[in-house]
C-alpha cells in the first residue's frame, strides 16, 4: 500500500528482522515535504528497465490477444475508458448455489452459497495493483500469465513447477486493478528511487505542492477539488481509491467488478497485491473469523520458509486476533472479499526497492512475487488433498 510506516499488524517486527544485506535500516526522515510535478519528472532517471518488467498498461490488450491457453475478458471500464482485463486458466466447475454468502452464513450452512468442497480444483484469485504505482504485482502477474502459456517467465527461465501447480487449479488473474492509476505512473518502477518519489507518485500532492502522504491522503475521498494538486496513483481518474470504495454504494467501477467476480467464482484464496518500502509481508485480514486469519498465518509460514531458502527477505508472521476497538482496522477491499465470497483473503506487500529501505533488485522483486504465487497454489492444493 506504499506507506512510510507499515500497518500496525506488522510494524513492530520490520526493524528487528535478520534479513539479507540488501535490506538496510530506514533513514531518518528529513526530505523536503514539497514537490512539483516538474521536479518529480526531473527526478526520473532515464534507464532501460528489464525486458521482463511491466510498468504500464500500454500493450496489455495486444499481449492478451496473443494468448492461446488463457481466456481473456473485460470485467469493467475505468473512468478514463481503459479496460480491466481478467485472464483465467482452468474450467469453471458447475456447483449448486442456493444463497448468497451472507445469507448462507446466517443459515449456518456456508455450502448453501457454494459447496467449495465439491470442486475438484481450488480456485485462486490474484488481484493486481489497485494502487497504480505498485507495479511490482503487474510485473509478477504478467509473468505468471507467460508461465501458464509457455512454462517460462519473461526472463526465459524455466518455471515448469509453477506452471504445473497452476494447471491443477482454476486461476483468476486480474493484472491491473486500477488501470487509470497505473497509466498515471510515469517512472514505471520505483526501484532505486527515493522515499519522496514514492510519496509523490503514490499519494500525490495538495494544490500548494505539499506531499499528501499516508495515511493523511485517505482523509479526503474522493480526492477531488481545488485543494488537490497532482492526483497520486492511488486513485482512478475520478479520484476514487478502489481499496476504500464505499462497497454498499460504490463510487467507482473497479471495486464492484472485483467483488462481482469474487461472488460469481467463490475463490478459495484471494490476494490483493500491494507494495511498500519494507520487506515482503502478508498482512492480517481484518473483520474475518480467526480461523481464516490462522489460514493466512499458515500460508505466511510456508511462503516465508521459501523466501529463506532463496535468500530473500521477509517480515514476521501476521497476528491472529480480534479487532481492536481502540484503533479499529479499516474494512477495506480485502475484508469485503471474504464477506461476499467466503474466500481466505489477504493483502500482500512487496518491496519497491526504495533507497534506504529494502533495497531489492528488479530480479529479486520478480522472484518475491513468483515465490508467493507458488506458495499460494501449493497451500490450496495441499488443503484440497
């Protein structure tokens, strides 16, 4: 979610980790609190990005038209007119449905919504960046699509194990959850850039060029009006942050389309892919049963063990706890995914590679993403067995 300080669920552990040498302590804040658009543009260092790196929505439609194994559809149109593409692998299995999830829970029979145990294959939902500057997930998911098509990632590396795991599941891949925000993101990668570059492109500025910053930028929503300067990539072109749409009376098209897809498919596992400055972290989903939180914690154990084996950094395990009335968590898009579909939902935070924080390379970022997908698929397959 691209914030200077991580969520309370894992803030205390990030500075105490024993991590590889590319993760260094965060520097003390002392940067300027103002930045103009011209200054932000000038700070983008011209550099060739790796061929495997996908930092823009341009070319996605043409790329998806060439797919031979995945099925492609458009599930929504952003305020700008840009499409939201869904790529699926594996057939949808017909399962009887008698009620929506909310009513099924009220009836004390979740299977009245969808008898997930009757499906042969687990259904896994990958939701790409709803915050447009968090293109690490866009890169990861486009590479996952390439793997499902060819068995190799966009680096040309063999990923047949990940492909085989995917073939045993039904995959729902939404590469770009906020195409407007991604299109507004001009650096195409924050790797090697600085904290205030993240703040400018992520949350934007007020009309006096003051950086909005997190979490203050969320105190005005939609982010429109005369006090807004540069509209950060958190938002679609109408100033809506899909992560915090009004789910009972939606303001934008992205969140309703995502929730409609979840309702129709009933995924077993769903991830909202984000990015931030520190090490990779699975966050505790708020406002879901503790058994669901425990499932996320178990997945985190598997994932972090794989990262350890591959000499990649990670956070500590998410807590399992009831909501805190003193400082309540937000009921966000991740929470809503559970309440509409019964999925085990979680938010994942990947490092951008910001200077002075977790200084991973583009290669390592892709490995962090692909390792997560591997852990997720294996986790669900093991449960199905």
